[in-house]
């Protein structure tokens, strides 16, 4: 599932190619693509037609298109395989095209929402006074947000009384971090995923937060992480950070620090990748 770097890459592409354009027409080609818009596809299309797209915004893994002069936004749920593509109007339709947005200009491109597994979709929502779609008002700021409150995060982390990876994935504490970048940051910090947050000193948690930022910025520079063709930017291009991963997906490969074979363990219906020497498990987890 796309994490902060992948979603930010898409946001930047939409800012370049879609911001400031007025919607001419909307086609909803699959009802599941608007299932989070309770009034249905016809209402979604009618309400979006004639509106002008503002500068796309993101918080953590969540992406939305504010409508200029309105307290409304189009929230994009990418899910497991959702793609927001800017395509020439004459380009052949993708096999899993779900929504098409045409614009009232001569640019010759349109916005397409493509989703193979139909877990994602688009929906219209009222904005909060802070400009967020109301359904994501509870989502915390992400570590790349200039207004991210480090002191509040460190205090909440210790008070949470959970394990460090669970805390990293808790979107009400810190948003944008998913399984891949959590494993990468923990490897860089030499922390086991089952380490209790109560044992983290302020300097240790600050160090971990620094690694989260570093790995996300590194991923952003190369377009994010793509393990298959499902995550792409608005031009259909894959990211290349999978070539630089130190932990995730490297089971039985040598640790890049000490040479010990990396391990994978089942974790909350996912997997955790770690070095058993550099990231020694706490006694209860061992």
C-alpha cells in the first residue's frame, strides 16, 4: 500500500498537471470507485463538473484535491492498487479504468483513476476549518510536515505503552509511515520492532524520528518504492527505492552492516524484516 513518499510523488505530479484546471465532465465507470461517496456516482459527477481544482494537498498517506472557492475536496483513496494518471485524451482506456475527469481547456490531457483491485476510490467531502476533508481530521501530521510537533510526539510515544513498530504505524500519532518505511527506519536505528516505547529515551526516539525522515526523503528522490506495476506516478512511471532497501524484503540476504542473514517474522498479518544481530529482540520477544 502506498506510503508517504509514494503519495507525495503523486501529489506533486497532480500539482503540475491538474491544479487550476476546470472540470468539463466526469465519467464514473465502476460504482465501487465512488462507494465512499454515499450519494453515488451520478451525484459525484454532477457536483464535480464545473469546479476548478486547487493545489493538491497531502497529510501522511492521504491525498486530496481542494476545489477553489469551496469548502469541499475530492479525497483520493489509492488503496492497494489505485492510480491517478494524467493521460492524453486520445490514449486508449486502461483495462481497469474506473473514473475519468475531462477538463475545460485545450491542454489535451485528462485525469484517470485506475484501480485493478477496486479497494480505492474518489469521494467528495466537506472541509474542516484547517482545510482537511472532514473524514481525515483525526489523522496526525506527518514527519515531513513543517508543523509536526516533535515534543508532543515524543510524549505521546512514551505514554502509548505499546511496541515501537505499532507506534510508527499508528496514524493518530504520526502519519505516513507504513510497513516498508517502518522496517527501514528501525533497521537504521538498530531497534527491534517489538521494543517497548516505554523504554525509549527522548534522544533515542528523536534519533528514530530522524531515520524516518531520512528514509522517506531518500525514497522521494527516486520516486518512491515500486515492487510491481501497481504503484506509479501520474505519468505511469515506477519508483526505484526498492533497489536501496536495507531491510524490507531482504530475508536471508546479508545485513548491509554486519553480514548476518536478515530475518522475516509474521507481524499483524504482515511481515517484519530485521537483522537479529543489529536489532536484538527484547527478552520477552526473543
